[in-house]
């Protein structure tokens, strides 16, 4: 692989001192220093790794030539791997409960299988998992290391903080984990979470052994009990203990369940906002746009039950269904997974407060719009929630849509629409910009109207083409 001058170090992989992810021509690679290269040589021959790559649980990886040039030399790489590309990078603070649970079970399953062949995961971070639709895939092959019998699993505490405790909090206390994980990339510390549980919770999954005991040991300076082993422990005994830890934690995770109550938006699409023929007209309009040409990446913002994500999925490589209501997104995720749809990814994101750049230098975890640009955006009956519900100016919302450089299908409920009237009835009407003429003037500044159509007497739908020539490629850059 010759150095094209376009190789860029990934700002989110600097914490691994043995290897570093970089992008070259939009493709993901991993440079390995000598110790990491030897570890990969060993683990790549292991049976569990071959099986995990074959069935898609670990990202497809192969050796490539070391690039010429200063980057490889400066980083000390002696081996370079090429990784398959995931469609869209997402983070645990955007996942549904069910998605975080599946990610945790994937890591524990890989840990148990690795231990049976003398390997262990060096960490327990949730950020080592990404998604192909509703299927999790483990992306950090550099995390697999030969097991050191002096230690069990160093990643235990990190696993608890970023996966187990968030799941426990949501399942057992119905406390949302998203703000907490977004606010602290290290996750939830045992001492902070333990105070939310009482003695009545002692026998609930994981509370006594994984939370209260961990907090007690931490306060007494006992450290991470599951990471250490007694001196002189044999390699085989250490492997058995790591495997047993993985199985025990997996049992705890499986017992955690969250049954979200019906929210104001759960089942929203099934309500009678449209007569049958009106819904057919809207469906036909969206399908006409989606089927006109194939696209790599589409966003469905305010996706609700993902009815329209499903509609366009056959015409798009990957659909990101973005929904702010966690209960609705959770129902959506479960149904998509149950139906075996492989190219729709459900995220919990509030568009009025989307995920920012986060972590070291504000670049370790990228903002929503910095990860990849869609070629098609569905914004169906979401504009009134943005402009009226979140008090975002009409011009600003349309400008944001325009900045994505994508085609947009935008549905505008007028002031006569029942949902708009309901929103306005709960607040002072200071929204003079919520007006069709204002909307279309803003559209003309940022888009070209390809087509528009009334789907009923109060709702109009537009097919918009971005004024900018910078149409998104869908690649994560």
C-alpha cells in the first residue's frame, strides 16, 4: 500500500499504545508496533477468531503492505491490517437499551471463547463495538492479547462502568443512561451509582456483587477485584477463572430487562393523522424519491417506528433511523432485530441537542454530522417539533438540513394541522416563522424544490435537492 499522502490517524484510537487506527483513501487500517504485531500473529491463528470473523461478530481483517512514507516510520509500525468498513459510526450514549445489552453480551461471549484458547481482552470498553444495522460487530482486534496468569481481566471495571451499570440503572431504576455516558466517556463509577440503590435492591441482578461490593472495595483501596489473581496461578486456572467471570456477567446482563412504558410517541404512526389514501400518497411520494437511484447512506430523522426507514431500506445500503424518544426507539430496535433487517440502525438522538464532538480535544468521539454525510434525508412531520417544540428558528433548521448536502424529503404540517394546533395550545405563539411562505423562502436559499405535493388538506411534502454541490459520500472520514 503506497503512501498517497491522504492517510489520517483516527483521533479516537490514541489510547492503544501498541496500535493505531488510520484512514487511507477512506478505508480503515490499523498499524501495529512490534508487541502488538506479535499478539496479532498469535490471535489471528486462534480458532475462536476465525469463527468470529466468519460469522461477522468480529470485523473482517486482513494483512496489507506497510505504507511507504513518514507516518509508518514515525509510528513504528511493523505490520498493517485492513479492516472492513462499518456503515455509520455510533456511540453507546446513542444506543437503545437493547443495543447496549447486545453489545455487552457480544463482548462477554468473545471474552469467554478467547479465554478458552489462552487469550483475553485487554479492556472492556463499549466503544469497541459498532453496528451493521441491528447486528453488533467487535472492531478492536488489538484488544485480544495472550492471557497473563498474573491477571484475570483488566477490563472488568471498565465493562461495569460503560455497560453493566448503565444497563442496571435503566432496567432496575428506569433512569436513562444516555446523559450520563455522554457526560463522562469513562462511564458510571460504582460509588455514584450505588447511592441510587437501597438494601431492598440487594438481590436484584448484579447489585450486590458487581456494584455494592465493587464500591466497598474501591473505597477501602482494594482496587479491581476481578482484574487480579493470586500469585502463582497457572495459565490454565487463570483462563478458567476468566471464562467463569464472563459467563457470570453474561448471566447478570441477560437477566436485566427494560420494559418501557408507552410514551406519547410510541405507536404514533398508527394513529389516524391520515386517511388511507393520504398515507398512500405520502408513501408513494417517498418511495418515488428513494427508488429513483441507489444511495449508500440515508437518515430518517424523527423516525418514530421506522415505517419509512423500512420503506426505503431496499433502495439504500444503510439507513440510520434517528429518534429522540428512547421508548419508541427501543421498540423500533427490537422489531427490526426480530425481523432480521440488516441495514437499519436505530439511534436515540435529540436533533435539537445532537451528539457533539467529545473526549480529548473534542475529537475523540465525533459529532453526529462529522462522522458521515447521508445522500438522502427523510424529515417527515418533524419540522413542527423542531421549530415550535424546541424553539429552533425555521431558517436555522433548513440551513442545517442544507449543510448536510443531501437530497431531502420534507413534510410540512401547516398551522391548520391538528398536531401543530396542539403544540401551539401549550405555549405562547411567538412562532411567526412557522409559515409556508417563510419555509419556502428558506428552502430557496438552501435547496432547489424538485417536486411538492399536498398529501392531505393540512400537510405538504417536498422533494428537495441541495443547493451545494457537496453531496455526501456516506464514507466515514
